């Protein structure tokens, strides 16, 4: 069965609540499609107004992060059940900005993935290599280590419903997109890794996105690749261009 595309915006630390609602209204008619799932991953403070603003549309809402504990003395954190109760369906886990600036390690990310799944959220698990790693020729070794570590204790059935985002760090926010061939090669490598850990059925079911300077001009070619099931889009998700990315065909 063909995998359904999923195109998600990662708003990062942009948009006040009122700006967020305005953006939803601007994008409303532009992101209509029957062919792909469309998700806005938004700052925590924007979740409630954005859930309200997209009601009755084809857009689902995602969070950009969460903590793995259920509740308690974790000042500043947000748990999975809070997200679910607010109407969130997806959560980005392990974005390279979280791994880098906030020192999130694979052991922590594994706990977050498991908790998100347990709560009924769909994790968008990010992985990707630095430019140095690519130049050293260890891209796939690095990504396989991330994937294997982040999925410890996650069942095949759970993985089938997940989304994995391949995001080369050197392509994020730089305007430097991976070539179609580079993106396809790694997304296929991730699918092969899933087949090794689990089985072919699981590998064929999991959706793998490409992220890193996706824009209205390169989306069609990237998303046409056999192992690329859509995109995780940063900068371009904050503009009307996101409608063109969603309707890339
Ligand atoms: C991202 O933040 O996940 C991302 C891919 O950003 P950009 O599209 O701006 O490179």
C-alpha cells in the first residue's frame, strides 16, 4: 500500500499567539489537499489558539518538544497528557536544535519517543548528520546509531505509525538543500535500518520525511523520491509558500 505523504511545518521559536492565529488564517485555503497529511508543529504557547484556529480544516497540530515524565516537579516542561488534552496529535522529538543547544541525548529521546507513543501521540523523530560527519563518510553509521538508540523498546506496530525526519544539520536553515540523490539515499538507508531492526512490513509502513531548506521550488522533486514521504519544513512553513509545498504536484 502506498504511504500517504506528510508535510509538517516546524515553526520553531516564532509566532506569538496572535501572530499564530493570523498565520493559520492566511494559510487556511492554501494548504487544502486530499493527498497529504498537513501538520503545524508550533511553540507550546501557541498550541491552544492554533488548535482552535484550524478546527474544521485538514490541518493537525503538533508540538515541538515534550518531557517524558507524567507530571511533577519539572519546572518549565510539558508532558504528553497535557499535549493530548490540548488537541495535539504529533510531537517533534530530537530535532537537531534540541540535540545541540539543549544537549538532548539519545537515551533521553528514547524515553520521550516511548512516552509519546504510550500517550497516543505520533512522534516525528528527527535524525541527521553534521557537515563534518558527512565529509568523514560516517553519515549512515551516525544515523543508524541515532535510530537504533531512539527506538530501543519500541514495538514494530508502534514504529509503523511513526514518522522519521531525516534532516542533515548542514541543510537546516542554511538555504543549502541536500541534493535529491543525497536525501533519497539516506531516507532509503533509514528504511533499510528499520527493516533490519524490525521487518520489511514495518520498514514499508513507516513514513520518512526529508527536512532541510525545503521550499516551493525543490519540494516536488524531493517528495517524488521513492523513500521520501514528505517533508519537515522550517522557514518556509511561516509563509504563504507553505501552501505551494503542500500542493507540490
Ligand atoms: C527544520 O527546522 O526542521 C528545518 C528543516 O528548517 P528549514 O526548513 O528552515 O531548513
